[in-house]
C-alpha cells in the first residue's frame, strides 16, 4: 500500500509540474473571444467593368409608357392598333429574329431601312437587271412597316413593328396589275373530277419550293409575301 501511495503522489506531482518552462507556476493559456474573420477581397478593384451601384430596372408599365411616348410610335397608327408597346415592354422587339420578305424590290438606302440589318444573303436584283426606283417602292414600304428603324426622333415619321429584326429580302419581278380582275382559270371540270384545259402551275410551284428552301436554310422565322394575282378586285364576290 505504501508503494501505491508513493506512485500516485509522483504522478500528481508530474502532472502539476508539466508545461513549457514555467515550472509549477506556469498557467494554461487563456483564449480570447473568437476572432472576426477577414472581409472578402474587393474584386471590383481589379475589374474596371464591375458595376458597384445598384440600379432599379424600369417596370413593365414604365417601359410601355416610354415606347408609347415616342413620336414614331404615335405617328404609326398601326402600332397602337396591335398594342405593340406591350410586346416591346416584354422585350419583343424582333431582336434575333429574321424576317423573309419576297417583293418587287428594296431600296436599302431608304432612311427607314437599317442597312446593317439587311442580310448579306439577300437577293436585291432580278435575274437580268436591278429593279428601278418604281419597282423598289412597294418592297421598301413593306420592309419599313415590318422592321423600320426606331430612332426616337421626331424627324422620323414612323418605325416598324419589329424594329430590331433582321431582313432576308428576295426580289422578284412582278408585272403591273391589269385594270380589271381576272379570276384564275383552273380548267374545265366535267363534274366527275376530270379537269381539262387546266393551266400548268409547275413553274410557280417549283419557284416557291426553292424560295422556301432558302428561307429554311437561313433560319427565317417569319415570311411576308405581299402580292397577289393581277387585277383589282372591286366586287365582294371576287374576294
């Protein structure tokens, strides 16, 4: 028993004397409060393009009112008729969309036409010559209505519905309309389904087949064909 007491005494003495050089008078280190972590680095200092301000984006109503306030919008009555400002306020300006227009010609120098938005794959000439000013008039008007520039100036009389859209234009040679409308002759039907003396529309079918292959190839999403058969329709029953 005496040996056991001696061993316990030695162990207690060793424990009380352990420590770093302080002998029996050393004290355990006292931890201070949990240190505050360092602030994250300011990355904007190394990025001149970083936006360090917080800006509120305009609301739908504010954007809608903005577009409706432009002189060009107010002067083109069709825009208000289709409530175009609602689409613009939601980002529907035609950006990223290509419109295919088939018409008699296009004046790509017209002040309503943004030449940078006319696709380089457009065909602005006929097979044997370039359309004259008169032949370009209708196609230029159609293109302006579809995608005329928005300049936000009173000097410009109007802007197009999809003013941010691109245009792939294909010029086709159209004849002047006859004074009177002549219905299309589909041939003679004997009543049993047999048709004789029918005109051959193979050439027209092949043309439009090739035309729409071009539009599909260039990812055209909307196509406009503002022309019809020769002659003026003046009778309701002819429409």
